[in-house]
């Protein structure tokens, strides 16, 4: 697509509200000057922040909304406020075509419910999934899904996640035939739940898909770089993702403690500062921010609630890349491909 | 108990067989001179290793067995070889009282199946669970269970795991009232599966138990030190445990790369060597080796298949501490306590 990507921003979502969302948009536009934004939220608060980012002001439109979905609101409460809340109206802008994608740092469950209702799932998709990129020791990041949108998943869901994850990897990792694996508690064929075993059996034979299915992967191999896409149910996926984040923080905290333990170590740490800065850059979740709802009839990106301006800019960057790559159409094509091969739509 | 703890060792289990198992026993006995061992496996191979550890020779008895359970054997195949295999006979020694505990680095599924058949579960326990200690930033390690013995768990299983995990924490962490949490994808009461919500409701009201139930914990808080016991189903637990291991290794590999990136960083690294050594010590899985099957009528400890001699010595140390603390009796008392309070035995 050659049009200017227009991104709808829920300016009120996230722990720090408009300040961080608008600073993030300003940063994203420094990197891609063709971006335009529609900012949804309290107009006065938004204008107050825009003063700090004069270069951004020419590229934004503001849609005033007073209603904000809170982190504690249940999805069922949120959907009743789809027409009044900043989150709901930003999603509606994707539906009616005024925006190409939407970014929010707000309540994930509410976002999922509102996005599913407004944008519908793609034909052939039972449930959308939340996907994100994790750092690895390999040449690429790894795409992981589902990260918490679906607590329990059946065989068909896992197969759909594999197809959607592979399509996403083809776009964001620029791979022709991504290596896909299912997260499991062992790599032998007899390991894991019945749903996993049945999904593996289908994917193993599906050589018409744009992926190479490599069987099961265990939690300790997630960061090794041997897989491009890791597929799992939303419960295990959420636990694995947060465990990666928590352990990375744990280890870096240990490092800080260890280096502060003696004058000699402190000195060594100072000398090695370029190395530790590189490390911090690689592990900072802000550099991997931007989880995507795959399988919807429109582009919706979740920014971490605690992301800083760099994190928000990365989430916006993810949205913009997906707009340019026309990912919704590409996932649709892959799904049509499975349907043509008669994969059981109701396989359990 | 004042008797000499006698530990049955499956000398053939684990990636490196007798060499590492016997070196580990020798190391464990350096730390606790009151330990005695019964070594099960190929007598010739065992005697060849014992030559390297003359101090150990006076404290061991050898039971010759030629049959070894392989890592690829299914549990159903293994149990037919309970009377011939080194693993099966070491478990039988716990059953007939010749040993107080058993340690193996072999096939986990086979071990679970054989131990359950030979030792039975404690009265009131539906399924045993695999528990281990993970490092944290707090004062204590955290006990985590189940780590893969039970792929799917119902409410009653989760409650039993909480009780067994708390009893274990009282012994190994020497805590009077361990803080127990259920692993979940959010901390609000409405998050997670029905099984988790029901288990939380029972534990919240069970103030007669020797624990403080603190609700749900997410994956990113596992290493923070805010919980003494983390309870989960075997699928998520195995994924979380391996993700911790994999991420810790990922970060330390990144550190190595970062410090090797320039001469200046290399110099800093050398100067800080005491700090990095401390770090490596804290993160080495060998220092946390020894997962315990809780809920059985006898003590069975799983050593990691790839553990080195330090790892095996730690697993033996765990077994010896549990023997001295008479943990089987203590878990039995706690379970009787729940039964007396009429917790629904068949709650789903």
C-alpha cells in the first residue's frame, strides 16, 4: 500500500496515560515521517502534551472522549462503552476505515472483547490470538502466541495460531518459510495434552502451508533461536512470556548486586559499561513492545501498560509495518489455503 | 530420627551414569559423614568408579542389576521391569525399609509410575507432585510444584499440592507458616481457569492449614522472593521451570557475548571475575538440583539428567534432609487436618 498509514491511538490507556502515548507517537514519527495519527481521549490533556512535541502536531487529529476503560473493568462492562470510551472509539476508527490500525496500552481483556465485536474474526478463524516478539540468541526474534487471549484452547485453535503466527513471521521477520514449533513439556510425540498431539499430527502433514513444522519445543529452548514461531495456549503462553521477563530482570538484578559487592567489581563494571549498556538494550522489554491481535478483520496492537515512550514508539512501529505489509489479507489467504485442504474445522 | 540415613542410588540413571552418580555420592558424604548408600546397577561399572573415591567405599553396599530404564522407555514399559531394573530395585528398597530415600537421574515418567505403584500415595492424596527449589532475590528459595508429573490437574489436586508444598517448605526452608500462591495469568479473582478459581476459594478460607495463602502470582514474580510456595499444574509448572532455566542461560550467554565484544569490556570482565563467579554460582542449576516427589508413602528424589557431581550431591542432600525431618509423616498430618475440616475430596 502506498497510502499514508493512519494509526488510531488510545491516548488514555497504559499506566501513564497521554504523556507516554503522545511522546511515543512523536518518537515513532521521527523514525517514519509518513505516519499520521488520530488521538482518542481527553482533548485538554492531549493538547497539553502536544505542546512538548510541536513536530507531531501537524500529523495528528484529536477525537475528544471523556470515558476511559480502567484496568479493573471486566470485558463485559467494557463492551457496553464501545461508543464512548477512547479505546472503543479508536477500535471503531479501524472498523470504519478512518484508521489503518489501532494501538492501546490499556486493559487487554477489554481490548480483545471490543476488537472481536467490532472487527470480527477473519473467515475460518475461531478465536484471535495475541502474538509478540521475544529476543533470542539467534539471528531473529521469535514470534510467540497466544500470550493470554485464550485461557483454554482446542486443537483447531492451535492449528489456526500456527498459521497466523507463520504469516506474521513472514512479514515481521521477513522469512519465506518460518520454522514453527508447539510449546510442550517434552519433545517426544507422546508428550503433552491430547490437543497438542492432535495439532502436531495435522501440522506435520500440512506441507502446503507456508511454514516448516518442527514438532515440539520445551521452555528452555525459547530463547535459543531454533524456532521462528512458538505456538501455545494463552495460559501457558502468558506464563512463559512473563517468566522470561521476570527471569531476565532477576538475572540483571543479580548482576547489579554482584558488581556492587566489592570495589574491584565496581571498577570492572564501570570499565565494561559499553557491554552492560548493550545488554540492557537487548533485554529491555520496551525494545520488544507491541503485541498484535492476530485473526481479526483489522489491525489492533497492545502496548505494555508500563511501557515508556520508546516502548510505545516500538508498538506503533509494529502497527505501521503490518499496515504496509497488508498482513490481514495475507493471513486470510493462508487460511483459505487450509480450508481448501479440508483440515477439520471442528477438530478437537 | 537418629538412625543413619541410608540412601538408595540408581547408579545407572542420568546422562553420564555411574561416574557422576558415584562422584556425587562421594561429595555428599564429605558434607554429611553420617550418610550410607546402597548403589543399584552394574557391579563392575560401579566398582570401577568406586576406586576413584576410596573414602566412599566403606559406606556403600552394591546391589548388582543389569537392567537399565532408558530415557525413551514409556512408563508402561518401565513398570514391567520394576523387579529387574536399577531404578525399580532402588525404589523397592525404600518400600521394604532397607533405604530411607531413593535418588535417580533417570526417566522421570518411569520413576513416577514405578514409585506410585510401589510406594502408593499417602491417604487422602489423589496424585503425587514433583517439587523443586528455584532461586529468588529474597532471603529464601521458592518451592514450586507440580513440575511435570501431572499434565492436567483439577481443583482437588491443586489444593493437595498447596498442602504438600507448604509442608515441604516448612522442612527445607525452615519456615513456620509459608506464603503460598497459585500461578495464574493475572492476580484478580476472576482470572484463570475454573479449577484455579475454585482452589483459591478453598485455600482462602482454610486458616487451619500451616500456610498463609496469598492468592495468585504471575510468571514475572516467581523470582522476586514474595512467595515461599508456588502451586500450578504440571504442564504450566514444567514450562515455567524450563523457561526460568532457559532465560537464565540466555542472559548469561548474552553477558558473555557483550563482555567479549571489545578489549575494554574483556578487561573489565577479568577485573570483575569474583562478581561473575558469584553470579554463576547462584544461577547454576546444579546448585538447585533435586526435585522431590511429594505425596508418596516414601521418599523419592529426581536428579536432573544432565547434573554434574555437585548437582547429584545436592539432590542427595535434599533426600537426606527430608529423611532427617521425617517429611512423609508431616505431610500425612497436614492432610489429616484438611480431611478433618471436610474439604470436598472430589471437588472439581
